[in-house]
C-alpha cells in the first residue's frame, strides 16, 4: 500500500472507532445525558458497567489519540499544498488529539477510583461530599474546558486548515476541501457552548449542533479516506 492509501485507511478507521465507542456508551451508560445527573447516580451506574464499560471509554480515548498520527499522515498526503498551512495543520491536529485524550482519559483511570469510594460500604457522608466535589471539578475542568471546549475548537481548526490545504492542492476533489472548512467552522461554533458569557447569552443552543457536526465530520473523514484509498 502507498502512504496515501494508509492515510485513507486511517481516515476511515478513526471515525468508525469513535462512533462505535460513542454509540456503545450511549447505549450502556446513557452518555452524554448521564453527565447532567447527580454524581452519586453517575458513579453508581459507572460501577455497575464493569470492565466492558471501561473498555468502551478506553476505545473512545484511543480514537482521540489516533488524531495525532492522522494529522501527520494527512499532511503528507496533501504534500502539494502550501507548507505553512500543512505545518499549522499538523501542530493543530496533534494538540487537538492531546486535549481530547486528556479530557477522556479520566474515565478509565480516575472515575473507577471515585466510583469505588462512592459505592463502598464504609462511604461516609463526608467522603461522598468529597467525591462529589472531585468528580464535578474534574468534569468541569478536564471534561468541559479541556476535552470539549478546546477539543472542539482545535479539531475544528484542524479541519479548516486541512480543507484549505485540499483546495490548494490536487490530491483530492475540491468539494472535500469546502466540506472540511464548513464542518470545521461548525465545530468551532460548538465550542462556544462552554464559554460562560456565550452560554449566558443563549449559546447553549450550540450544543444541539454538536452531534450533527460530529456526524458530518465523521462522514467527511470517511469520504476523504475512500478517495485516497481508491
């Protein structure tokens, strides 16, 4: 296989892995709606999920990590584009992968400990209160600020830069470049949901755009992958 075909295979595999893991979490854990429920309920359901639920969270985190090599390979496949745009795309894609992984990795490592502490027979009210504070603090910081806000924003920026690179070169049809720019801008809008002033002004409605934007983003990656493989 050529390097472009390898890139195409990864472009198909990453969104497939992401969507399978996400669908599994939605079915098994009612994710992401579960995050709007009390900490005790979240941790109780997490503990009941067992090893299979942990593996789903790890798969979702792995799909985020894979964006880093994907960004490098995509830049190589679009090598006839402008060097500055390609370099910015690589850096942005790698950082996007890092922040999304940091946001997700708390689930297979930190949350199991919190769930054990919250569901143990000797869990005192003081301990439950401490667990609640820790869980909500990490959820707000790593989950919302790092994983979702920065993750959406940087993934959107990488998609826009990749779309521009596609328009500059001849490796893929121009419509894929336009689609990448549109999807990337949509993801950037989704990131505004988590910023206090925007949220207070009604930008929480951007949250309804997020699932649509990620489905469109996944379809864009798969379409690009098919073009490169063929």
